[in-house]
């Protein structure tokens, strides 16, 4: 900057001569591919081997036998019609494929009902599914000066799912039941604001067996002509603390994190930028076993939360939080770029927990080889997607009489 100013002060001749050179440098720069560091190359190899163990690792151009082929696209945060999304699990996977997503985590609110359908659809496209769920919770601060606030915790599980599904489902079911009461209270509050809605209309919008959420109330408001779109419904009435907002029966966030750890999952704090007291929440949840935090968004990395992740030694992840709202302004699937080193750190943190969960599940199934348990083994991604493990192989031997233990067949 100082040199340029001095040249301009002399009349601009030298600056004019430098312009062609700058243009040539820019043109050369555009054609050059950013060179990966050795750490990035090794991390990329590890990530690709985990996602696609049978895929070749050579470069697409064939001139580099070390660099993994192509770019890996991870989507860690998405929703389907099983909660408040607008696409079925199958349609969500199809869109992910169209968007070039390689690994998709389905993280519906307080339910894992859509995972099986997503897995089946993903098999057609060569996409790997991470079974997940976004659990509604509440942070109750220890200090009286701090206020209680809603918190969402993302749970990520291995291919076999949670090791103690009954314990997890008991909590999720309680939260879903509370959603009906919450929807009823929101409808009541709206009626007091001269915006009457019928609860059965909200339930119908949510769909059969789906616990109604705020987005379903918002849809009913749009249909009734009270607001122009979902964004307006939230900004005017349904936002946290809004005139029609209502709390549910969510558990404490610390208990949710401990539950995720207990059931063999990885716990991550969702959209921390929406919190009023992010430092207090992060500190408390880290003490309870929190593994990761959303840092990356479609509009880039939030440096403040990246610093908090470093301070509390949390893995940095991110996702689009895609719901498929037609005509609404929201990031699309695969739009959040996550550095391969952070994906690698996530897998390094996740795989030991997932492996222990798998051992616990298979040991229980081997001890009681019922038809239901054998169906669970068939439904899992077991086999060529998991690394060699002596303990798992021992369990497979124990299950050999079921004809389900061939590593290549268990998929």
C-alpha cells in the first residue's frame, strides 16, 4: 500500500506499467490449484477411506496416486418430514445427491424415524448416512443473573445407531409428547392475539405421527392469511420469547449430552450463535461431555465461536440446517464448506465411541439371538464400512450360526 501510493504520487507512470504484469499474475493464479498440505492429504485419505472403503484413492486426473479423487462434501445438519422438514427422507437424499453430497447426517428434531428410509435411499446413490437426531433441551444456568434458554444438541451415531436405543427413545418420546401440549399453548396464545387457529389443522400439517412444532403452527398461520410467509410468522410471533412462543417439556441440556455419550453418540452444540449466553452454555456442556460445536455456516466461519471451540477443545463442524422450505431463504444441502482436517478430527472423536456402541449392541444380540435382534443386524451397515476389530470379529464368530456374520454380506 505504501509503495503504490508513492508511485501514484510520481504521476502514475510506473503504476500503469505494472498493471499488465498484475493482470498476468492474476490469470496465472486462476489456473493454479491450491496445493494441499501433507496433513490435509493424509486427513483426506482417512476420511475417504471411511466414507467409501472400496473406492479408489487415486486422483481423478490420474497424475497423483496419493491425492484422493474429487472433493468430499459432508452435510452434518438436515431435516425431513419426520420432524419439521418439507422433504421426505427419500427426497432429501435425492436432493443431497443432486447437490453432490457424499455423506449426509439426517438430524430430525427429537426423532430418528426417518433414518431407515434415508439409508435405503442412500444405497441407490452411493451416499453414506450418519444416523442423527437434534434433541431439544433447555439450559438452566447456575447463576441467578443468567436466564434459562432453549438449546439444541445434535447427536451423531455409528451405522448401527444408538447402543441403548430404548433409553434414548424414552427421552425423545417424552419431548415429542410435550410438543403437542406446546402446540396447544401456542394456538391458545394466538387466539388471544385475535389470530385463531385450530389445533387439528396444525396436526394435519405436521402429518400422521409427527409431533407438531413451531414451523407447523407457522404454516397454519400462512394458510390462514395472518402472515405472508414463515419468516414473518417467526419474527412477529413464534420466536424464542415471542408473544405466541411456548415452552415444551425439554430435559436439561447437560442431561442430554450425558445421554448421547451413554448411548454411543457424538454430542454437538447446534447453532450457538442463537444463544443469549453461549459461553456459559458451552462451558457447562463441555463439563458434561460435549464433543463438538457448530462453527461453520454457509456465510463462512464465525471466528468468535471458532475461538470458543479452541478454548474448550471442541471439534469444529457445521451444516446447512436444511429444511426444504420452498421459496424461503435458507442454505441448501452441502453449502457449508468444512475443512477436511475438521472432518478428520470429528471421525477421530466419533469412531471409538461408535465402535464401543457396536460392540455393546452385538454382544447383547449374540447373548439373545432373537428374530428382532437378527433383523437389527441385517438392517445395520455392518461389515465393510467398519475397520478390522478383533473384538467385533469375536462377536461375529459367536454369531456365525446365524449366517449373518460374513463381513461382505453384513451391509
